[in-house]
């Protein structure tokens, strides 16, 4: 992994990306950090199997050496049972998000104001709320997801702990759609612990949707 310029300014975003990758990939996966100039605080070094400087002339040879002997690579493991619980929670959350998405009115032909960061609130049942005043850009949505995943996942030196909290609930007029994978943003948000509901959803009030989120997005 190598930190982006935004992650160098906000190291917690880099930590969140590592956390989500840890939960998404097989338990035997090892992570290598490629350090750049003006890099991350030293505390993050202990989260990786190995670190190399981007300017190191032997970088490619070092990476090939590790790739040729993957059995020596190791990292703090996330148990398979913990990953299965996280996967079940994600599946329930994504299913709910899809249901809300499929039953909403669409306004793709109407120009939408681009929203960067949402307004925040908390519903009466404790579910975290976010309200985008327009269609979030891909970069804004990515930053939001990374910045807000800690209510589900707690990174530690010994791995990632699961928090038994419901997903958050965000409302947006539309979501950016990628060619060939129009629901990628919806799926990525659900994996990080957020249901994104259309602001045009009329069948239930926001508080009623928050009740569905509280009921169906907990650990099992």
C-alpha cells in the first residue's frame, strides 16, 4: 500500500483503508507499505509485514523476493469466524440499501448540485445520520466512507475488532455510477457500514428507514 496525498494529510483515512482491506481480503493476506517522502507517522509501521522506501533502488528486487517466498509473510490475523460475521452483516446492509435504491424515484435528467460533505445528525434510535445536499462526487463519497467506518471496525495492533453497532444512514439525491458497475458506490458504502438511501424515497419517513437500519444491520 502507498498513501495518497490526501491520506498523507489525514493519516486516519489511510488507516481506515487498511482496515477495510484487512476485512475484505483473505485472512492470510500480508500488507506491505511503500513509504513516500513526508510519509505517515511511525506508529503505522507496526501494522505492516514490511516497509520499503519508494526511492529505494532495490525496491523491485525486494518485492520480488517476498513474492517468491510468500510463506514467510505474516501479519496479525483476523479470524475466519470474525470475517464471516462481518460478511453476514455486510450482506444484510447491502440488501437493505439495494431495496431502498430500487424503490426510489430517479431524477438523472435533472442537473444536480454536487455535494462534498454531508450535514450530520443522529436519529432518535441512535443511528448516525448524514444528509447530502445534492449528488456526492466520487472523491467526496470515498472520503466520507473512509472517515466514518470506525463505528463498525476498530483497528488495533492485534488486528481489527468488530463493533456491534448498526450501520449509519445517509441520504443523497443520486449516487455517482461507474460504467459497468452502477451499484459500486452503494456496495462500498455498505461494506464500510453505511446505508445510502435515496432522498426521493417516499414509502417511509427517514425515521422509519432508520428503524429498518437499526433492526437489520447489527452483528449476528
